[in-house]
């Protein structure tokens, strides 16, 4: 729908130039009306999609899940070989 809107806008701009030499104002008016209708339909469709777009996970959320999955995969790999998983060192704060 967005592509149709862009195409209709481009056609309207073309007709603006065309009408300078060929007085076809009816065609120009119909194209502007069509562009307006497509614009309105696109705006309504986008209005309905905004809540869904805002509900999408952020890159940070994806990274957190990816890290958890990598850790779980690593643990399962170590368990399947019968060895204990290596422990990560605990970060120590340098307080004086």
C-alpha cells in the first residue's frame, strides 16, 4: 500500500508538469483524488500497525535471550560429555 502511495505521488508530480503544456485538468484532479484516497488508506493501515510495531522486542531483549540460549547450549554440551561445565570467574569490585 505504501508503494502505491509513493507511485501515486510521483504520478501526481508528473501530471503537474504535464498540465503546463497540455491542459488536462480533469486527469490531474482525478489523480490527486486517487492519491488522497490511497494516502488516507495508508494512514489508517499504519495507525493500526503502530501498537504491533511498538510491541516488538528491542535489540537488547534479543541479545539477552541469545546470551541465555548460548549459556544453556554450552551447559548441555558439557553435560552430554560427562564433564562439569567451566565456571566463569566472579567479577570483583575494586573498593579501597
